[in-house]
C-alpha cells in the first residue's frame, strides 16, 4: 500500500499556552488535555478547523474534532494540507494502530512524543472515495460503541447515587462510620512494573501475556480487556513482573497522570494479565467488600482529595505511601454486602450492555485490522455486518431501513442466512432477529418470505 509521511499531509497549528486548570466542568467547547478522556470544557475556543489532536505527555492518545475547541500546552494540533486526505481517516488509522504512537513516547520521567516523530509516521494513501467509505464504516461502529457506553454510564450514575444514599459521602464520613487506612484494609498494595522496551511485544506470540495500561480502565469502574494491549513473554511475566499479576476482585487505580484516579475492578472471569507501573493494585481483606471499596474510591470528593495529594508539575504522581494512607469509612460488613447485592441486581443488565459493548469493540478492532492491511474488499459483506451489529435483540422493532433500502444488502442478508455463512453467533442471532421482523410486517409491505426449496427439501428465505 502506498504511504506518505504525516508531514506531507498535515501541518501543526500554533501551540496553546493554557494549563489543565484553565478547563472547567461545563462550557461551549471541548477542552483537550494530554488524556484519553475528554472531561473538560471551555467557553473560549482556540481552534476552529477540522483537526487531529495528539496528547504529547503521559500515555498515547489521539482525538479528532470538526467543532471549535481549545487545548492545554501538552497537546499537538494537526491541520490538513491536502484536499485529498480525510483527517478522520488518518485519525482512525492511528487510533487503530495506537502502538505506532506509543513507540514515540520517550523520556526517563514523564514520557513525551515529539512533533518530529509524528511528522515521520507513514500514513497509507487511498483514493478519497475509499477513505470516506472507511470512515463511514468505522463511524457506524463507533456510534454503536458510544450508545452502549451511554447506557452503561446511566446505570453507573444510579449506583453512585445509591452508594451515597446508603453510606453518605466517604470523604466527609457524615454517617460517622469507623474509618481506617487502606494499608490496614488491604492484604496487598503494590505498583505494577513496566517491561523493558525490548521485552514489549505489539502482538501476541505463543505463551505471551498481555498487560494492562491506564486506558484499559473504563469510566464506569470496569476493565476493557478488548482494547488492544501490549504483550510480554511468559518468561518475562513469571520473572520480574511476577509481583504485579492481577487477580479477580483486585482494585486498580492509575497513579501517574494526567489523568489521575481512574479506578476499576478486575472481574471474576478473566485470563491472566499484568499491569504497568502507572497503576497500583489494592487487594482488599475480608472485612471490606471489593465493590464497596471501588465505589468509595470513585466518589468525587474522595477522588479529588486523592488527586490533590499528587506531586509534580508536568507529570502528576502518587506514591505507594500516599496510596496506603488513603482513609475510608468502614461500614458494617452486612451493610456493604447489602450494597453489593444491589449491584448484583443490575449486574445482568450491565453484563448485557458490557457484552454488547465488547462485541462492538471487537468488531471495530477487526475492521481496523482489515481496512488498514488491505484485507477489506469494499463489498457488501462488511457494510452489511456493521448494519446487522446495530440490531438490538431486545427490541421487537428495529430500524432496518438501511438494509431494506438497498437490494444488494437485503439479498446478501438472505444468502448469508440460507447458506449459514455467519461465523459469529452474535451476528447470526441479530440477522435472524432482523429477518423475522421483516417477515412480521403486513403482507403488502413484506419484502422477505419463506419458500419451499425442492432441491434441498427445506424452507429457504427469498425476496418477495
């Protein structure tokens, strides 16, 4: 595939001189920091053109914007030079190959990526119409992911409110529960270990182990195991990384930022992983519920007090001593267990949304690999799969107009079901659900019917 250097396609805009503290919780425009999360706003915009935004400190991150925005001084803003390049195509290419950016982060303390490194990245060049098609396909996939994340966020907000109602604010401890330090409440508190550069693998090999980074911790206190990780060999994992293995119900918190204070719980059903040195493991004793500890640490006031203890100007850090000295209320275990049971009531719903989210992420990651390695033929199949993925099995009626509006999509859907060509059960179930819905409409509106096939001696789907 033909490539061009990033510098021939984009130029860098003037650098901002703003600090992270210049952002606010509300405002008209996004305020980008050197973070994977867009959490701050501003009423004053610095940039107005379509842009790609790189965070240049901490961990690799990239954003795309077509709306006005502002940034901190730790961001690099790129503007397109050529009318034949779609910036969002380049954004998706680098997001799907985040290891390219990760390799550019250098330095002993706070690692940074330089504009010079970005300028020398090779970008695949495709005809504009193919770039636009790739963006359309990946946009659909991202839309599904965003919708799932919104549903999960609503449940998370409900659980936060339930926690405050039962236990009060853990920072102020208004209900006067006895309190203790995490050093006394946890059997194990340790930092992760980042492997040597030569030991890091971008792709898995036999007997390799993935290790978690900050961006694997989700906004709702979970762990996203589908986000592309790095790997180490089993030998490295079992030697100097041995102490930072994670176990079910471990609480993970990032202690190098920005951002600080991303906190998640390791689920019961996971394969063996490791963590890097930007995170700490809290392993609670029996007198503290892991889910209670997770929600206590994630409460806004306690989290803010933890962030305020961080040292460093360009790079914020929390020490293990500071982590051990974090103090939380300790309600009776019976009350903690009651809260845990409430969480379990919502767990099936959360599991459904998380499963759907993970499937959408897997689909998007698969699309990343195919579109940027030349494996994706721009035929009906991949676009159809993206449309099928949007079908909600819980709804009796889905909007199938995009499928029914194109005879190629509809015929291919019928052929794939008749020939049992679906390799993924999730897509197969959604395709069946969609077809049953199409056959349930009024006869005059029906486009798909069942017919008896003499050759196979069975019913088959057909266009009416």
